[in-house]
């Protein structure tokens, strides 16, 4: 019995050679002019298109499930009140009103009781305690709305492989983002434009939203050889009543439920695994999807090209098939597709 039958997977099984110049540093303009590799799950046939060709690949009755989470401009640069020493905060998760878990650099300056100033005094923070993993709990003080202050002084927490400065912060948001709370963008949705969405709706394709707030754990590398030993980060999700109804209607009518991104996928499959169907609910998920997983909801997937040995390429391999996925990635390298957050995408149907 080989690993394809036994379900025994090593991290190295998901390695591929990726030339550095294929890592997209800037977004394509217009958004829907990114390239799109279309792949058939029945046989693995590949065709090369652009995202604006999406209406030709979909049909009336299809349902696109999008993640409407909005990225916090969560990177803050300031100084220690007492000494003026430079400090960088990265907001990770809101714990209570005005209290956040924060990644701090340099950590030695952020002892309990230390106070920091950001944006010339628009925002102040006091370290309350250190938590497991070395992050800090910080209480913030400000005037007006915390999120409005963040919009003024915060920077986008771009992934570590993007080294160029982003000129327009909105390019790291989807056009339909609305629920603030993510530390990273649900990047498969970055290709949509309002005009393209209108065109799809006009032909009878429907949209349904879920909210999953993407944590920085999405960039956490797999460090164990046996991937079953990898511990996934936990993320908060919300499924509204309208979305549950649309998924049920689509399935009953024989339509296709197509997730826009791995975050929408993880939300839908988490809810299905827990309840046996999609219902209105919210909670936390640490679901880890890799080859051998049986999908309960998904009929299609739109997703960007991911890092070698990442949990994201493992999820794609579970949906498309391991051999087909690795061949598609080799084809993407040969055809010079752009990779990662600002890169091109795959449509798997």
C-alpha cells in the first residue's frame, strides 16, 4: 500500500521548486486581469484563461461563497513613552473591549506596565501581561473610534514574502470586504471587481457570504515531517442565515457550491463536519484539510497559488487530488504564473 492509499503524508511530499521572481510583489490592475488556470477535477485537464473569463466557466444556478472579512491595518509603529525607543506592534486578536493580544518587537521593551505612543499620541497602549508564546495583552486608549484611528495610523500587515510597500491599502482588501477582523486578506477574492460580480449575477450566478477572520497563523510553516502532527491555528467564523439557505437551495436544485478561497472552504467544511449540513452559526475552527479528507459541501474552488509545503497547498491537494495538484503547480511555474497573495489563481471545477 503506498501513501496515496494509506493516507501517510510527509511535508516534503508538497515541495516544489519556485523561482523567487514568480512571487508577486504588487497587485495586477485591473483586479480581474490576473491569469486563471482552469482545472477539471474529472481528469485534470488544464486550460489557461484570465479571471475576467470566469463567467464563461460558470453557469446559472452556481453559488459562489465569499469571505467578507476585512483586514485590519494592524501594524503600528510608535515609541516607548519613557525612553522614546522605537516599537512595532502587530494586533492579533481582540480579547475584550480595548484589550488586544499583540505581537511586539523588540519584546524586551514591552515589560508589564510599559506604555507606548502611536501616531503622535492618537493611540496609546499599556502592556498588561505576557501570554503563552510571548505575545502581550495590551490595553489601548484613544478618542473616538478605535477602527477610525487604526485607518489613520495603521499599516497593512502584508505577508513576509511581499517586500515592496503597498501604495493603496485598499488593494489588500476585497471589493466586498465589510467585517473588520483579519490579520491577512482572503486573497482568492482580490480578483473580483464590482463589474464582474454584476455580470455574474446577471447570468444567474449567486453570491453568499461567510466571515472567517484570517489569523497570522495562516503563514505559520509546517515544521513536522508527518503532517498529521501539525497543529492548525484557530480562527473565528460566522455563517449567516441567508448563506445557509442559499447553500441548501443550491444543493437541492443540483447547482454547484464554489468556495472563493481556502478560508470559505474551511468555514463551510467545518460547519458541515459539525452539523451534517450548513446552518446559521458561529464558532472557532482549527480544521486541517489534507489528502484523504472527504468534502461534504464543495463542488468547486477558486484559490491562489500557495507556498511549497504549506497547509494551503495540502487543502488544494485534498480537493483536486495530490498528483493533479503537483502537476498543476509545475505547469504554473513553467507558464510563469504569479504566486501568492497578489498573484494569479486556479479555478477547480
